[in-house]
């Protein structure tokens, strides 16, 4: 029997009672907290942000995250932990640096770590350094650390950033796998096609790249559109992607969340032809999980709600556009709300068929406007459990 938890979940319908005090009812009580990967010590100033999680071929779970004292503007270090099933729960190893030789990244802010499982069982970790570009490293079965990093080379692109993992295409040759690499630069979203070959010194060789959606400049009195953080999954020959969408009044520097851009295309086409539509939720820093029954668990931060809490929805057939809109009855549930500003970068995994884990974190504080605030259980990386019936 699943027990209802009282903390740290808050429902979407939040009520602010007073400065520094925040409360909401547990609207989706079926979502439960089943553990935590790490909690940074009180007084350390460190937090576990921007997590990613996947299931390894040996059945363990791997989690990486960005350990830093602030959301940005600091040199964060990527950490890793492994989860092993013990009865009905998972036991997590003590956190340590993801890279075997962290000194190679000293002085660099290694942001947004993402992990992708290749067909040969290797895990590719990629992350970006602001102003410098994307780096990646490998992990193989039996290792505790990722190897020395390589800088991704995309001819014609300078200093790209990422928020989605490398996607190994289904049915590929493990000796020389075809992969897709989502990235963005400026305010435009792209993907690169590349070959991953573990035997080569240069593991990822990019062949070409394509713009999914370019930034758009509106007229005076209108809005400018920006597109970030593409992320993909594969269904047969169809790639399904979601891109973060923001708008800014023309001439302003203040942006707001806008309906997420959903795209599909035929992966076998030499030149991709994109089908596009918008989903009516301002979803950011999202994650796509292809479920064991062929649906899509889409988890995201919702900028339409105070503090952009983590929410989720289950899309029956994500290859068919447009997706059913929330305004038309697509069920969206609250998964986690720390009651604080720096959150909403979830990642999900299906450890056993019909059970989903979603990672969510508590930041200790966020930015000058909330400098006096604290988040309960600050510095904790929580595991939230849900099931298809919850959606």
C-alpha cells in the first residue's frame, strides 16, 4: 500500500500566507516521496541541482547532478551516485565527482549534466561550460567514474549549450552507433547527427546539424520568441522532441514562459522535415521518458505557477500532433514543489514496469529577491514515485 506523504509535496494550487511561509494542499496525494539520493550538509552552502537519471543494463540506477553554491555564476562540480534495489527501495552510494580526474575541469562551470545510454551499454555524460561549449565523457560497466572529457566539435557552431542527453538510435550498430545530439545556441534550438565509436580517440564525430526552430524577432509592440533546451525520444522511425519556448516583449530584456514547442520528424530522412505544434503549458527544463507501455512521461517545470514546480503528464501517442491540450482535458499532475524559486529541472526513469521515479531538488536559497528565504530540507535531491494510474 502506498502511503500518503505530507512533505515535501505541495499541490499546484498554492497559497502564500506570509513572507517566507508557503503552504498548499497535497492535491495529487498518490505521488509519494520514496527516498533521497543525497542531502548536502547544513552550512556547506552546496546544493544538488539539475539532476539526470537512467537505468543501466545491470539494473542499477545512475544519477548525476550539478553540485554548486548557486544556480549560476559559480563553478559547479558534477557528482554521481549509483542506486541498487534493496527490497522495495534503492540504496544509493555516497556521492563523488563524476569525472575520474576532476582537475581537468578546474575553473570551469560544468552545467546541466545529462546522461544517455548507448546500445553497447556505455553511458555518455555531456554538459556545457558557458562561453566555451559542450563537453562529454564516457562510463563503462564496472567503472565508478567517467573518463577524461572531450570537447564536442560542431563545425560552424561556437559555444553551444545543452539540456538533453545524447540519443542513441534504436537498432544501431554498437561498434559505430548513429546518435542525435540536441543543443541550442543564442536563442535557437538545433540537433546534430553524429557517430559514436568507443574505439576511436574522438568518440563523437558530428556529420551535420539542423535548426529545429530559430529565434524570431517580432515587430515593435510585438514579442520576440526564443527557443532553448531541446530533448528527444525515439518511437520507431519517428523522433519526438520538445523545445523550451519563451517570449520577450520586443525591446525588453524580461522574458516569460510560453507554450512548449513539440516537434516530430522521420529519422531516416536525409534532410529532416519537421512537424510542429505547441502544447499549452509553459514547460521548461523538461525531461522525456519513453515508458515500457509505449507512452511518454513528460515531466517539466511549469513557469505558469509560482516557483515553477515540477509537474508531469502521460501522453498516449506522442507521435501524433498536436498533443491533447491541458485546456482540453489532458491531465497534468503536480509532482513536487519545494515552495522555493530554484526548482523545476526534473528527470524521470522507470525502474520497474509501471513505476516511475522523478528527481526533484530543494535549493537553499535563490537570488537576491529571495535572499532571506530558505527552502525546507535545503540541498536535498528527492526521489518522487508515481504510477500510470496517477496520470
